[in-house]
């Protein structure tokens, strides 16, 4: 295996102002009657990017994908693919292929006919089709299943046939609609990495729609978090997780504690926030909100420390409370701590040792503390 | 679980007697030696032999088969098209009216259908004969095809059509390479239904047929008015035999396919 890590790390065309996007949505709106599925959306996707559209059901992510495939026409705005406006091009003339959530395999055709279907439509010579189909079967490790019909395959095998079929024509862009939704957890995790390797190997642009944040975080170069037809944030998984731009994103991705308060002091790239829970948060903030304005403070459970002893400086970023609930998950333990103000916060601790000496117990009084760069300030 | 109670046995016997006694009698008397239909005089095949020498009956049978095959085929094409339009284009103006009108012949008394068709043919000066019967049969059997195909289309996964389009198939090729093969069983059973309806139609054929285009049911009916002959019994027995064979083959094939499919699926989920 070649090391994909280095390629990945250096791949960031979106930071280059001269890079030309491969796919551009420009002020795209899609209405179904009175319902606005996609609302004046502008989004750039780059060549060879693994891009994820993430959101709850009904947020417009599937509509966006279907517009890219050509099954829906935008009500307004334009979609540019490789320099060409594709709004008026029917799906069968677009250089994109889609892998469907239901796999949509042709039930009356064998695995190899399914994979060769797109090639036959292009009038490719028979020998070439056979060669390409064989190559695809090898790629998804289904060589011995070539003659089977879809109903003679397991769910995971069907998923791979669907993948092979959508890759057979070597599309410029592969669209994946909830590609792993129907697989069980173990298989899903394996397949995530297979998809990533495949995308690197083939050098294609992948656009995947998913409601599973873990899936998006694992696979994607960048994620667009969507809600009500709008993109709320587009960023790398790490940025989305560590620097959410809004309460919605912070809450949508992973677990988070949000503390509300008022900005009491700011300066030197730091602010102090008097929280409603009766203690002060001092934290780094890139563009600090004005003193006196309301703000939220978001901090992930794993960045909270739970200790019996008071931290060295208990005047900021520390609060007392009692253990309300303990959840043991194997790899880590989750504590629900009820602060003296009544608010319950979540803290998680990695179980780095097999046995913890004298662990904190239910109803014990503890300190919850965190560092100055552990959380993020939310202005809205 | 339940054992056969006396009541159950009586119900079954009564039911089957009610349904099949007339048919059994007909079959038995088709092998009767005597010319008298109600008096048994010994076993014989002679009415079958004379049936095949009865030119009138054989001609009528041939007309019926030709009308049936032609009418069923055209009705299947039209009915399938109507079913597609009704399930796919759900937002066109007048859809409700159209679907209501397609179904109307299902409940329309045959006498009315026949009479209205007769009036039409007379009005436009269309000479009655083979083609008018065929047209009339297309008209009334088409809606049955529509019903059968439409119910299949309602459970049709449209994403496979989208997949075909996505892979570069034009809408026409998508229809012939994906949609049609998948709904083929429903289309075929629609065709069979239309064929059956056409083969045993008497009322509409009587209204719309003309000289030289007498169908088998018409021929039988007119002969029976002159008195039942064992020849007719023989003809009916052959018809019953054909229908029975058809039904048995169809159900055995369905059953086999079902079993094969279940086996395949079990094999697939067992991992191999």
C-alpha cells in the first residue's frame, strides 16, 4: 500500500484562491410546489475531492445530488461541471454516475450485465466491455459472482455491484446517495476505508450524501453541513468538529456542552464570558464578540476534566458539581455532572488503563475544569 | 390444527358440487354413444371425431383464435400504455377523469358496450365482420390489462429507471431494456386475461360481428337453440381441458419460481 496520508494532508485546493472548482452550485434554488428544498445555495467542489453533504433527512442534500445527476432541474441558479452549465443536459448525457441508496440493480440482469449496462449504452465493442467488466469485478472482489442475479447476493455484495456499475463508465464525478446506509456496522466501517482507497486510486471526485456524521467525518476531505436547504458550514472534518461556526453545527456534529453567558471582558485574542452557570470562562477567541453581548461557549465532553481536587486556578474555567450519571462504554467512560447551578454537563474520559484506581463514584462532589483553548465561542 | 369437522366437510362437498356438477355432467355426456344428450348409452369418442369434421364449428374456432390473439395483443399494448400514463404522470390535467373513464368498461353492462359499438360501426359505415369484433374486443379488454399492469407499476422501484438513465440509456432504451422486462410478468398476465375474455365473449361479439365472422361462443349458442348435440359437449370439453392445462402450467411455474427464488435468497444470506 502506498501511503495515502501524505497525499491527503497536502490536498487542500479550497485554500488556494487560484484553484478552479470542478463543480459549482451558483445561487441554486429548487422548489417543489410551495416547499423549498434547496434555498439559494452556492457551493464549490474541487477536482479529486471526497466531498460529503451531511444533514438530517429533508435538509435538501439528496435534492442537491439529484440535481447534479440530472433527475431534478434547479428552479433558479446554475450548476457548473468542469466549466459547463449542465442545467439543461439530461441525465443520460452527463459525465456523472450515481450509486443509489437502494442500489437500484437491474433485477433481471446478472451481475456482469449490470456492470456492463452503461458501457453497452455507449456502444463500446464487446471485447472491451468484457475486459472492463472483468476489471471492475476484480476491483470490488466479486469475480466468482459474475453470473449471479442480484437476488442471489447478500447486501454487502449488492452494494459492491452497485459501486462497480457506477464506476464502470469512469465518470468524472461519482455521486453516492447514502452508499453504506443498508449495511451493518462492521461492514460499513470496512467499506468506508475501501471507498476512500478507491477514490484515491482512481483519482475521481466523489460527492457523497449521508446523514451519518461518523461516515462523513471518516471519509470526506470536506463536509458541507446542511439544514433547511442551506449550507451552514463547509470545512474539513477537523474544523467542523473543533471550530463549528454555529450552534447548529456544534450541536449536530458529535456531543457538545453549550454554556450561555455574556462577554465580560475581551482583549489579546481572548475573552471572558460570565456564564449563566455562575462561573467565568476565559478562552481564546479569534474574532471576539463585543463586551456585553450575549454569546455561547461550546465545549466537547472529552475536553472536560473531572477531578476530586480543585484545579490550580479555580477562579476561571472550573465549576463544582456532583456526579449524576456514569456510562461505561468500554473505550471510555461518560460522566454526567450536575453543576451547582443545576445544569448537567457531559464529560468523557478515555480508559487508557484497564483498571482505574479509586474511580469517582455516583453522587460524589467533583470539579469540572478545562483549558483556555479547549472550547469555542459561538456568537449567535 | 383444526381437524375436519362434519360441518366443514359438508360445506366443501356442497360448494364443489355446486361449482362442478354441471361441468362434470357435460364432460361425461360428451363421451355418450347416444345422440340424446340426457340418456347414457355407452362410452364413445364419436362426437369428437364428428366435431373435427364439422366445418362450421372449426371455422368458428379459427375465427375466435384469430380475434383473441390479435385483440389481446393490441389491448395489451394500449392497456400498458394507459397504465404507464396513469401511474407516471400523476399531475396532468384531467387525470382523475381519464382513470375513471379507463375503468368504466369494467362495470359497464356488456349489452351497452356492444350496442354502442354497433351504433358506432353503423354510423361510420364500417362493414361488420372480423375487424369490428376485434376492435370491440380490444375496447373492452384493454381496461383489464390496465388494471393488472397498473397494480404492478405501483410497486415498481423507479430508481432502477433512474439508474438506467444515469448510465446513459435514453428514455426509450430505458423502457425497453429495464422497465418492460421487469413488468413483463404483469404484462403477460394482462395479455392472458384479455385473451380469455375475448375467447369466451358472446354478448359483444353478437352485437358487432357480421357475416363470415362467427366466433365459437356465438356458434355454440346458436346451435344450442336448435337443440344440444353431443358435438357441442365435446367442443366444450376440449375447451375446458385446454383451460385446465393452462391454469395448471401457470401455477406450477409460479410455484417453482417462488421456491427457486427462496432457495437463492437463503443461499445468498447464508454467505455464499
